[in-house]
C-alpha cells in the first residue's frame, strides 16, 4: 500500500476546509466586533459576496471526487478515474472540434454535432465543452488563492510577530531576510522557484507564497512593535504571563483584522499572477490563465472564435472584480485608518 | 498684493496652458508621423525582398546545419560543386562551382571515382579572416583543397556532423575520423594545433584527393549514386581554413556557427539572432565577377517544364542573376502578427496560418478577397513526412517489451485519426501518410493502405488486451498505463495539437503525459535517448525513397550512431532490404523491395505515420519567379520584386482608420471642458 | 554622516551577499547540478554525457567550502557573480553578459518612456479624481480603477494588437527597430498597453496619496483662508505629495533595466524581458540566475541611493 490516492487526500482536505470554514463562521457570530463588521460588509457589498459565494460552491462541487458510478459503456480513462460532480455533469460532451454556443453543427465545415444545442458556451478546438472548462477553472483559481494564502500568512505571522515581539538577534535576522527577499525581483524569483521545484499546482502555490509573504511580514512586525508597548501587554508581562500566552491572547487577536484584509487583497493578485505564469507555460493545469493563453490565437480566426477567451476572461474577471470589491470594503470596515483618508 | 497675486496666477496659468498646448501638439505630431510600416525607407530603386523567421538557427556551420531555418541562410551564402536546375522537374542536377557534371568511372575493384574540375578564378566572399593568409588580404581563390577540407570536417568527430553516414561512402572517411580521434587522444600538443594542420598531419581522407589545385577526385568504396545529391548540398561547400581558425569565439570574435564565410550569391551582412538578418549580393560571386561565363546558375534559365512559360516563369530568361539588392528578414515569433503583416504587404511571402484559412481559401482556390489583393497561391504536396515515433530502446514501448510492446504500438497507431487531425489543425492541408514515402518520390503508391493506419477502436482495444493492458490498466501498478510524450512545440497551439494525440490514446485508457521542451533541448534529449514517444518530421534532401527509408535504418539509430533514426529501430530483414534497395536503379525489383520494407514498418510500428504536408504558399503579386523546389533550398538569386507595385499596394492597404482617434479626442475634450470651467469658476 | 553612509553601504553589500546566498541555495543546493544537467539533457541521459556537460558549465565541483576549501561552487558562485563573469547560457552556450549588453538598450527604450508617460497620465487623472472626492466622479473613478485592475495584462495586449494594430492600422502590430526614426512607431502600441494596464493601480495609489495630503492641517488652514480648491490641489497637495511620488519613482528606476517580460515578448522587443522569457522556456538556469541577481543588485543600489539622499536632506534619518 503506497499511501492514499491523491483524490482521497483532496477530498479530505476539502472536508477539513469546509469544517474549518463553518467553525470560523460560528466564531464570527459569537464575537460582537466581528459580527458587526460582517453585517456591515454584507450591507455594503451584497452582490460581490454572493458572486464569490457562487464561485466557492462551484469549486466545492468540483473538489469531492469518487470513482465509479459511470454509465455502462463509457470507455477510455473515465471508468478508472475519480470524477467530481462537475465532471459527471459533463461526462459525455466531447465533440470533434469547435462548436459555437448552442450551435447544432460544427463551426468549421458544418458537420452535425454529437450533442447539438447543448453547449451553452460552445466547445474549444479539441471539442471540449467551454462551460465545463470554465467551471473547472473556479476550483483551480480558489486553490491558487487559498492555498497560497494558507502557506504565506502563517509564515509571515511567525516571522513578523516573532521579530516584532522579541526583537534583538531574531529581529535583525528577520529584517535582513525580508530586505533580501524584497530586493529580488518578484516575478523572476517566482519563476526561478517554479523552475527549481518543477511544474505543478503545489509548487506554483509554494512559489507564490515564498514571494508573497514579505509584505505582510513587514506589516505584522511593525504592528507587533506597537502592540508590545501597549499598557495592557506591558502589564501582562509584568504579571508574569508567559510570552506565548501574551502573543496568543493579546497580540494575534489585534492582528486579526490585518490578516483578513491581507488575505482578501492578496487573493486577486495571486490569481492574476497565475495567468501570467500560464502564459509563460509554467501555470497550473486547467486554470483560466491557460484557457486564455490557449485561446488568444483564436481571436484572429476568421470567422472569429470568441467564446473561448470570452468565457475564461469573464470567469477570471468576475472573480477578481468581486474579490477586489469585497477587499476594498473589508479594508474600509476593518481598518479605520484608511477611512480617515477618505474624509 | 491681491492684484499681483492674480496676475501671477494668470502668468503661471498661461505658462501651463502653453506647456499643455505644446504637449498636445507633440502628441499629435507623434500620432500623425507614425505609420504601421515596420521598415525604414529603402534607397530609391533598391530591390528588397522582405521575409520573417521564427527562431534563429542553432548553427550556420554548413557541416552541422541540417534544418530549413539554417538552410534559408546557408543555402544563399554557400555555393556547392553542383546544384539543382531552378525550373526543370523532376529535379535535375547541373554544375555550379564545377566546370561540368563529373564523369563516373568504375574501378576494377568495385570502387567508383568522380572527378570534379573547379572553375578558375573563383573567390570567397570578402572577410576579415583572410588576414591570416597575409596582412590586408580580404579574400582568396577557391581551390579543390577547400572542398576536401570541408569533407574532412564532416568526418571530424568533434564537429559532430549529422551526415557522417552518407559521406562515409567515401574511401578512408571513417579511417580518417578514427586516426584523428586517436592522435588527439594521445597527443595533447597535436590536439591544440589548428584543425587544418591536424587534418594535414593525419594525411587527409584518401577518397577526397586533389591531384591538382583545381581538381577534386571523390573515390567511393562501392557504388552510391546518391552522393551527387549530397555534393549539391551545403555540407560539401568549399570552406576556407582561415574561417575555422579565425572564428573560434575567443577575444570577441564570433564563432564560425554564427559567421559564415562562403562563395554563394549572397553574404550575410547583418546577423542579429534576436531580431533580424540581412543578405546582400556577394560581389565576389562568380556570377557577378564573370558575367561573360554565362555559367549555369548565374543567369536565369531559358528552359523549364511545360507550363512555365504560361506562368511567366521564363520572362527573365538569360538575364544575369541576382535581381535583388537585399533580402531583409525579421524575427517574428508569433504567427498571427506575422501573417497580418503579410496581409498588410510587409512580408512578401507567407504560408497560410490555420486561423485565417477560411478567409484566404474558398474551396480549392483563393477567396475573391485575396484575389482582389493580387495575392497568388502556390500549392504542392511537399516531399516530406510527419510521424509520431516510439523509442525502440525504451523498456515499455520498445523492442525490449517484445510482442507486448508491438501490440501496444499497433493499438496506439489504430486510434489516431489523421484525417481528423488534418481537418482540425491544418484545414485539411495534407495527405494522411500510409508509409514514409511521399507522393512524387519513387515507391509511392496511391492505393496502398497501411493496415494499422485505419482507425479501428475495437481492434485497438482487443490489441490492448492481448498486450496485457486491458482497458489501459498497467497490471504492475493497477493504474492507467503512463507514457511520456516529448514535444518541442511549447506554444499553446503546439500543446493543443499534442493533446489531440493524447486524447486519442485516452480512449484506450492510456495516460500519456506531455513533456514540452524547446527545439534545441528536444534535439539534446534525442541525443541522449531520454524519450518514449515523440513527434518528428522529415523533409527530403533529394528526390529518392532511400532518403525516407533510411530514417529507420538500423545504422542510423540515434542511440547507435547519432543518426536521424530517432526511433532507434533496427530490424535485420529491413536493413538488408534497405542496403539492396539503396543502390538499385528504379524498377520492378526496387519497387518490390520497397513494398516489403513498407510491410515490415506497418507491422512493427516504430512510428505512427501521420501525413505529408500540402504546401500552400502565398505570394504577393509583386514577387516574381517563384517556383516551389520541394527540397529545402532557398532560391533568392532567382527572385525578383516589382518595387513600384509593392509601394503602391502597401500605401493603399495601410491607410489608417482615423475616426476613432477623433472620437477619442472629442470625448477627451467633452470630459475636460467642464472640468476646466469648474476650475475657472472657482478661481474667480 | 560618513558613518551613516558607510553603515548604509555595508548593509547594502550584506543584502547582496544574502541574495547571492539564496540564489546559491536555490540553484545549486536545492537543484543539484545533476538536476540542472538532467533538465538540460533529459531524464535518461547517460552519466558520461552528464559529466561532460557539467564540466563544460562548471558544475562539476563540490558545493560547499567545507568539502573543498580551494575549489568549491559556493566561492566560485560569489566570485563570478561579483566580478560580473556570468559564464555561458545553460541552453545555447552563448555568453550571458553579451546578451545582457545587447538587451539593455531595447529594454530601456521601452521602460523609460513608459515610466514617464505613466506619470504624465496617471497623476493628472488622480488629481481630478481626488479633486472630485466623495462625488459620483470619484466613485466612478475608483470603480473604473478596480475594473481596470481586474483585467489581466494579457487581455490588454491581445486587445490592443487586434484593435489598434489590425483593425485601425495605426502602428505596426509588433516588431522593433532601434533606429531613432523607426523606434517611435514600434513603441506606440507597447506604450499604450503599458500605460493603460498600469493605470488602474497607479490612479488608485496616487489618489490615496493626494487624499492623505489633503486632510493635513496646512491644507485645512489654506482652505480656511478661503483659497480655491483647485489652487489647494495644485499648490499644496500636489507639491507635498511629490515626496511619496518621487520615492515610488526612484524605487522603480532600477527595474527599468530589467525590461518588461510580458510586453517585450508579445511585441517582439529583443530586450532583457523577452530574454528572460526565452530562458524560462528553455530551462536556462544560468541566465535566469543572472537576471535575478542583476535585478536584486539594481534594487539594492536604488534603495541605498534613496536612503542616502534622504540622509543628506533630513539629518534625523541618520540617527534612526
């Protein structure tokens, strides 16, 4: 037995994430401050939040996979492959080549389609349903944004809070590390990391995290420096409360709003970075970036094939716009300092 | 106080306005002075041909350059003993640097001698490297020894020429290589000397001798009539030893790879691998120095095949070559901008990109729109062959797997629908290949059908079961069988094409991963045997079936000899037939042998034959004397352009559409004016 | 003052050494030379071939000084990088330094005008947005910014080539020529794309800066004195916002040398950006390594210069 299949892992991680998300939601409801903030957020950005939610649901439906249950007579790799709900919805939709949205015949040459009138967003050159591929992209995008943040933010917190709170040698080291990393051109370091670690989802996320944690680390270090001089923290130290406990009880909660803001603002940048990586040929398989890259030549086809790049571009744009909108509001709600600037 | 202030503000405001106006004027000038013409203006009356290249060739050394990209340059810069007639079909050899076609003399012991006499007073193109032969020298006469020197370079293992095999028919060729390597190994002082001294010290190649300064005798161990074709290619061009000694890449000098020194009709005057190259006529070329010779290949031919006269291909008969003053080639990596520039008249010739096929073509002819632009279409099945190969040295797909692997290869071959591939990706421009031999080459049979190149999913599935991979499941892992497909096409388009193959194989339950690297690295991988499934193609060097069937001749094995048998296929029966077919005259015996070889290939499946391309070349109406050669051979010296017509058309086609600029300007003003008014109001 | 300069310079040198160490860890220790050779030659390359390749590219020695003090890759790496001896490309054996020299010109001819133009367009626009703060113009502006930021640069490039290059025929679709007469027309399209794609984030940034400045006391004072809003914006706010704007610009200058990866490759500009892209596609580790190093070096230089000039202007900085 050589460990679990990847898809089982992915299922477990998904379940863990959902449980974690629910727990977080419960926690938010329990805290007055956070509850009010989220109510305010909902008031301000109802549409954007719903849009993000839709993307989340699609990604979840595409994250739980299981084998079997394929109709009799299906051939090829499908019967042995783990399939998700989204896969199952589009099980036998492959055509020979391009079909325009909802067309009955093939786009070039006009041969009859296997499944006329069912391709809501048409098919690509290999006859794959574009709606299907766009839906699958949601999971990839959320994975890139989410996983990367999950790696980057804890690292940044560890170094930032540690450096800010303890100071001394550790602070010097962290500061040096930050200035070193910050002086390396981000995109190049990113590419170098991916080339060194090999292509693939995980290495793209790790590379994005390594290049992305510096900013937040700097922020949390500065914030911790201020927090440790606050009266109640000084008092707690004087009372002999253990340092980890002080950090846990007094420092981290006061950084929570920064974490949320950073997470949301980082997210869209990460997804857009992936599009650039895709174009360089080192992106994540199945991402919208790859679809855009693959489809850009099609704009010059005559007659023009627009649905492919249109679908991927809209899906990407929709998510980024919604997240950016939420992010702006999150910052306004949680960080009163920037509010002042708008007065 | 207050007045002064207001005046001051006004002054500043006026200055600001002035700066603003100046900026707007500047911007307008910029916009108006620009056009989409990517070239600086030509000198009046100068005839320039414009082209594009995708990626610079790895090497321009005529001993190693073996791809169309390199030949586009080396073919124009280097001259050879023999060359092909520009118009006659089937292709016909004629003397070029040689005074006449060589007579073939068979010796009693089975050896064959070809005697070439070089023209007198031929000069190399002017080059700094000739200073090595005396201060201030810029050129020198071409001697038979220069050809012998280049043939010795082909044998030199350090040069790494890909055509060692055909040239090893020359007597003493391999001995020379071995002796050279041995001396270098044992004697460090020897290895440090310039190569021409090394070659001389080893004694040169026995079968490439120079009885007098202008006579070269090529002695073959046994008959090999194809050698003449090889002597018409740049591999055997005269190369001055000075160039090899001088262009070593040290002290800021370029490497010989990037700096050709030849005797062809053109010289490479600008070579920037990232951006452009330029060819200009070589004033030392014998056509220009001795027009009175009327040497073949230096004047436009006055006879061709039937139909050439009607096509206007004989209008220039008898005129001295070349017609062009310059060939300007720009790097244009992306195919779509490249094609759009062709349509704008900025490139003189182009293929048809798939994206625009439906716009360019209507049925079998050009669309009315293209005809109205005066574009002409050249169509020909090119003597080439594209295939997917299996590395027969590999444990899973290769010969080590025996019967199992053969069945696997057969199954994989049965599910690839080439017709569909051609339709989806190449607009049907191609002929599904049944064997490596393309139409127009002896041994091609129109009604031959390869039993494993007919799409048959059921049979393929059955074969998978026989091969021990039922449903594509590899019994060792219990998972889908995993294979690697090495592709050098990293573009999005290339990856999509590769996915077409992998999707087809998915129907068998085989999981084929794509490993995409660039062309040079792909070559490197091939050299090192690190591949399972690959895609490759072959364009004929010369019109003979031997030139296609040798791709799977055991001796040519990539792993064995570094030859182009990338499949590393080796089959004793096939090899015997090949050797026998190779030297045989075209006739029933030869056809029978070729047929049997096809059978073996069909059964053994070292490769999956894909297609022979159909070339659709587009030319603008102002380009004259275009006739496809089939072989990779640039014919810039015959080409001519009607400069006035081009200038007129370009002007006509590239009038900018300006109304959106006015709309934008209007919108800008509409936004700005209220703003300025608010500002004014406030100030008062 | 001298002490401050020395301290700052020493820190800069330290950071460069740190960068070099990270690069070493990344490209030599994590990726063993064997792997680099394998990436270049393929997975199943025979060991002899790997050895020859490693020898030719100088990878055939022990990694760390404690393995061999006199002859190890770490010292070698530092020595070569610090003396700008970048060696040969892993992909095509061409000297890296030559290619960098050749690529610098085309890159700068794109990035310098791009920076200037971005400033010229973005600052007035953000002034306008800030001027109309809290009105529908401001809200529209911010919304448009977010919208513009949410579009991938790739889409801008594709759109511009299609619309301006192909349909309107204003400028060449792609290409490059370094002669002064030809350069402007080749740069037009890349510049338009560069300015427009950066506009969203630029305007948002400058707007924030302007708003921060306009809420300061002296601005309130000026307003209380009855100065016109436009005069406040141009006279007080813009003038005081110059410091953050200049800092941003100065910090951007070093990166001008690196070119622009996306724009250069799409428009066929043979600069350092497209060279980097070629290196990525060819798994050319040595070129990529060199580019990261040069980028970091330029950044550190820029920062040291900025800090030193602050130190000159503002004595308080020196004692921080």
